[in-house]
C-alpha cells in the first residue's frame, strides 16, 4: 500500500482622537485582547468512545489518545473520557462543558437527552471529530451520519479489499503526517455536496472517501473512516487527530504551511493560484489578469474534480470547489493593474512566486514593464487578507482596480483611493498596502 501527499494612505495628520474614536479604539483593543486570551486557553475536549461495556484494551487506547491530546501532542487540551456504555446524562454533561467532541462509537445508545445535547452542542458552534466513522454510530439515531456527517454509507467497498493507495489531499490537518497505512477495509460512501474530501483510498481504478470536512452552521465537523484500536495507538494517526482537533477548534495547527497550488478555478483564467493560509482565509489569485478574483473564509480548494475528472469533459467540470463564505469578489475578468495616466490596459507578465521567510507567498510580476512584488498574508485582528505591493522604479502612476460591487471593507495605506481604483503616484521604488475584510452581517 502507498500513501501519497498531493501538494504541492496616508499617515495620520493629527494625533488627536474624538471620544467616539477613542471608545472604538478601546473596544477594538479589548476585543483583540479577549481573542488572544481565548486562543491561549486550552481547548476542552471530551472523548466519547466504545459501545457497551468497554474492554481493557479499548479503555487503554482511549486513555492513551486522551493523554496525547492533553499533553504529549501539539494540541493544548483538557480531555475528559466518557465511555459509550455510560449513561446518556454522562454524554450530555460532557458535551455541555466541551469545545470539541472526539467520537469513536459503533452502535452505542445515546438516548433523547444525549441527542438533544448534541443539537445544542452543534448550534453553539461545537466541533465534532469522528474517528472510525463507518455508519451506525448511534443505535438509536440512525440518521446521524446523513444529517450531521453528510454521509450515506453502503456495502464494503470493492468487496472489502484493503486500500492499494491512500491519497492525503492538501490540508493543514496533515501537517507532520508522513504516512497513513492501514489494512482496514472501507465502506462505499456517498457524501453531501457540501462535504469536502481530504483523504481517499484507491483499489484498482475506483476510489472511496476516507476523510472529509463539513460545516453545519457554526459547527465544524471532521470525519475519518479509518479507525480502530491499532490506528488510535499509532503516533501518526494520533497526530492527525490532534491536528483535526486544533484546526476544527479554530486554533492554528503548529508548523502548518501556507498552501499554494496552480488550479482550474471557477470565474478565473486557467492557471490561477489557490492560496490558503494555515488559519484561513483562502483566495484565488488570477495570474492572467493579475489580481485577486475572490477571497473566502473556508479551507483550501477541493481539487478532486481535477484529479478525478474524465478526459474530454467540459473544462468547467474540472473547476476546484470552495467551501465557506466569500468575503470579497471581483466579477470582472479585465486586467486588475495598469500604469500611466489613462485607463487603458498595460501588458501584464506573471513571473512566478515563492514562499518568503515568514512562509507567506511573494508574487512577482511586470505591469507595463514595472517590476512589482506582491506579498499576501492573513490580515491581523480578523478574517481577511493583506496585500503589500513593493514596486520598483518605473512609469507611473500605478493603478489597481477593485471589485465595485464587493461586500468587503477595504483599507489602503501608502496610496490613494480613486473611486473603485487605487492610485500609487510614485515613480521611484515604493510600497503600498491594501487590506480586505468581510463586512459583518453582510451576505456575500
């Protein structure tokens, strides 16, 4: 068996603030402090495992996973273990005081109080990480997989044959996971359209989902088909579960890189760059028109349409899928940048990109012969993207056209806004920055 990793403004003129401005500044500072403090606190994790009286081996494995999550792994968690044979009140109580629930159950009873607790848990934005997910999680909640996990399970995939190849698609949860091997057979599985496959197995020419992500309102859900005592005791698998807990819990996965890949993307010219920061958001940079086509608050693009598409199908069927809310969108396919006093197009030439020392992409291109390096990184203090343009000496002014119907809040420093365009007047070398953030309460 093989395991594959598929990768790869001006400065303020016055220091005086009005009372309203000061109040707003203090509020923002307090909010930022609260966010930092919350992020520094351990995630509260409950492990709900087993079905009926648990064997000594099951208890040992579950305790080992809890110990790993609580202290040995990269996650900072407090872990509470509840065996599946425990009463429904134990499950309900654990969910009430937890941020994340890691579930390893096959046919256990839940009861109406436990089911109601799960509903409240998901409604408040709780996180589910389901391991060994193969249907029939709860004996008295047969719709759990379809309603919550977005999966409809069938018979044994390819007659129960072990996976010949396991593909791990680009995602922060696979940071540090060099291999994932198991002889375990998988079940055929149909997923809801909003489920994003991150791992799949292959037998012959056929593939089956082995891991996927889903959002249900504010809740994040991670499902892993492979499970069992041997895997839960494996260091690589424990690291994967720990990463899933961190990512789904809204915490940065340690050492997770920025993901960049050329892709076929909707509403973009071929060869666009899909860029996803470790803690989000993600964006599509069009290397033909030279600008960001859209930013979304979800994960890396789902590239399965490209990898599993059939030769001869329409190009649109290969377009990568995105999940999450779009924060900014440029609906025009016209060039984003030009130089000179008018509005006519300038020749654009994309020269490539690299990851800088801070791990963020540096995009290099020429606009009308003027060399520019654009660094994109996640915006500080909220969900958004900051683009810093380092322009070499050259003809001016330099213009950047933005989406006129965008719902994003746009802040500019080092340049001037002129309608829906940004004007950088310097003909010598200089720098300006543009920050995009989604407006709260505004639908994309």
